């Protein structure tokens, strides 16, 4: 557990206890969690610690992914505070390397070889370059992402942060926290930022 | 033999080609991709229909029938004379579609695969550890349980799912299953519902059924046990749930555990009233 995770967990618990959130089916949820904790075995790189919720997961699991109140902003800020930037502080890398990374969906399953690098998984859920037609639709289309938004330093930073930790802006986002999870390094996220924002990237043609 | 209509001059043909070209270009890129996806789905459906004339699942049903009828295990009894899969010992017609259900002798809600494993250990005397060592097919290996499940499932072809949700014990497991689908954890924060909780989503080209709807849950339980074109092996619902957790980046669910039964109960009950087509072919 990272410091951020522990902090999030500490913050989440009292807030939940004190909140007026109606826990529609807390009994069955409790039983579900007990059942899950009993029923799994480690395999490959997937150890049992993956079954534990961190603070963000805990609050999302208990609110149907729709938490409210001051705790949301606090936890989002906490997630943002954990973002790490490349050593040279440049946030736009090589869009071609980004495209390659975006294509790969490998990594972190018990059948994957442990260790890095893992894929960015981007096309699994997003439309990105118009050249790739086999894209998923779990997330929004990112076609023309930079063309529509520009590539100002602020936009670069937002995009970098969003990929590093999607929960910094939307606490219960469906999107993984690629940097926070240790899946992608800041230098790789930089390349993904370029894929989305570089005017030369096919995304913006 | 082709005959040009008299009015179809060269100019006329060019005009038609031009119109077709304009039409093609007026189809937006997005619409074209949707057409491509629909076409791929349609082609697979056609392929599946052709294959089902000689359904490879039937081979495993035959193998399962032998295993079902043979006296086996340390206790040298057959499942046919000892195993109740929901309708009484040895009764198979329509049994698959009324599972998962509560079995008083085991004091558990069980899906068919779990029930067969229970019969093999309790009635025939096999060791659970041996059965659970390699529970799913790979390469040329097909577990006996897989063939047995396929055999039992084959006796519910074209019958309606009717998991007994009025039984409070089944209802309880259903509710737990529903909560399991919502549980987010792991390095990527995924729950079942991250991918299977809303309509019209895809991972790459693969359509994702929304398990909270009857039609979506039906897609989840329909076709299993299934002969999977990828790898050419016969696989069960237990395997399918196992592979979901793999992709969820979770550790592995223990074989025939409460967690898997709960998910199968959730989906089957949601699909109640819809017709089970029997063991089939999967992509």
C-alpha cells in the first residue's frame, strides 16, 4: 500500500460512518465481501492482497460509484497529490511510442509475465486514432482530442494527470489509475499524452 | 447470363457508379465501422449455425454419458444411480435449467458443475483435490467433469431457464451474487460491472453484455458449456467465470466456490424465462 492509499483509507472510513448515505444493501454487500475473501487463491502475479479495497474503492463500492459531500473533493485532491512527473518535467513525448503502448492490452493478469512493461490498454475502451477501427466503447471517444482542446501546458498537465490517476478528477471513474497502480511510468504516460495532444498525431489529423 | 437493359448506356452506367460512389462516401466513418462490427457478428452467427449441424459439443455429451453411467471411483457406483442434479437421482430431462438450486444434503446452493463434483466426491469417493487440480480443458485435455456437465446440459436443450428464485436460500445467494458484480478492487479498480454494467459497450470489437438485464445475463449463460473456437476446447460456465476474474486482474477463484455459484445464480435467475439452446459453440 502506498502512502496515498493508506491516507485515502483513513479518510474514507470515518466519513462513511458519519455520512447519511443510505446503504441500500449493506448486508448482502458485507456477505459478498466475506465470500470473496474466502474464495480466492493466489495465482501467478495475482496475490490475495488484490482483493482488498483501498480508500477510493471502498467509498465507490459503498455508494454505487456515486459518492457525495466534501469527502469527494478531499479524496480527489489526495489522488492528485500522488501524481509523479517525468524527471525532465516535459509532459509531451513521442506519439508513435504512445500509439504502440495504446495498442497493447497486456499486463497484470495472472497469466501475464510479472513485471513491466505492461500495455496502456487504451484501445480496449477508447476510440483514438482514426486508423484503428477495432476500438472499445467503455470510455468516451478520444478522436480529435487535441484538435478540440488545444495542447496548452494546462491541457498537457490535465491529460497527464488523468492517465496517471483518473480518480483525481472523477473519484469513481471506470478508468484504471495507470500511474498510481504502477502499470505505466511517467515517461510512458508522456508518450500517451503526445498521442492525444501532438498536432502531428493521427488523432488530431 | 447477363443482359444489359437497353436504356443502360455507358453514360447511364457511369451515372449509376457515380451515385453508388457518392452513397459510399456519404456513409460516415463511424457508421462504416458499425457496419463492419455488425458484419463480423453476422458472419460468426452464420458460421455458428453451420457448425451446429455437426455440433462438436455432442462429442463431449457422448463422452459424458459414458462417464455418467459407468460405476467408478473408490466406492464403485455410477452417477446415474447416485447423483441428484435437481429432479431426483438419475433424472436429467430439464435439470440443467433449474440450477443453480439449493441442495439440502449438501446444505448449499450449487450450480450443475459444482453439484456433479459434489456427487463425485460424496457418492463415488473421488478426492476433491484431484478433481480441482486441473479443472478446465486445455490442449487435448478435457476434464471428466466438463464432459459430464455437457452431458447433463444437453438434456435441457431448448428449455426455459427456471432457477428457483422463490426459494429464500437461492434468493440470498442471488443477492450476494449481485453485490459481487459491483465489487471493485485490484490494480485496475475493476468490478464485473465496469465492463458488464451498462448497455451497448465493447472491449475492442467484443460486445459486452449488460448482466443487469435479462438479455445480457442470457448472453452470459447461453452457449455454455461451449466448444470454444479459440483453442478448440470444451469449456464450462465455471471456466468462463474464472477467466472473467483473470481479466479483472483478480487472483483466481477456487474451483466450484460460493463466489462462482453466486455469479451463476445471479445471471441464470436474470435469464429465467428465456430458452437455453444447449451446449454450443463460442468464439
